[in-house]
């Protein structure tokens, strides 16, 4: 696998992105789901040293590239962060937002403070093909 900026090789020797002091990583799992979609394990290492992960990111039918999977992860992180911010601006608990429960509380709270960086990185990935050559 060859990586170009903004991608990097993480401490787990995986493709990743560093955004707002956090490291985001994806691993394609060796099996597809029942709908022939790729399944990815995501890991977010937050600046406070905590690690959060899940294996619930799936591609569209037939699979996707690793770069497209990162674009999806960033999209979900941005949606969670924006939802958290919206709820708080309206005097509600941040986790009561529509997309706030996509990730653990700590990840959603981190994303809420970095929505601009997440969005800018997502746009960079969408505008530039071939940043990850598998």
C-alpha cells in the first residue's frame, strides 16, 4: 500500500489520518457482509490517550476503495459532531442529537470541536484521487 499526504502510517502500521490531535485508522476486515459490502474496523485514538473502535462501517454494494472508506468515516464523524453541536446550541444534551450516537460519547465530543478540520480533510480526499494505492 502506498500513501500520499494527508494519509500517514499509524503506530499500528495502518493507513490513517491525523486530525485535531486524534489519529483515525481503518482496517478492511477479511469478510464481506451478507449484502456483499466491505466491512471496516475504525479506530480513533484521541489526544487524551484513549482508544475507541468499532467494526460497523460498511461500503456500498460491491465494495469500495480504502480512500472512499475514509471519506465515509469522515462524513459520519462530521455528522455526529454537527449533531452534537446543534443539540447543545438549542439547550439540549449534545448526545440527544439525531446523529450523535454514531460513535462513543468521547469521539462525538471530540468531533464536535473539530467539524471544520474534519470537513476540510474530507473535501481534500474527495478532490484528490489516488492518495491510497492498494
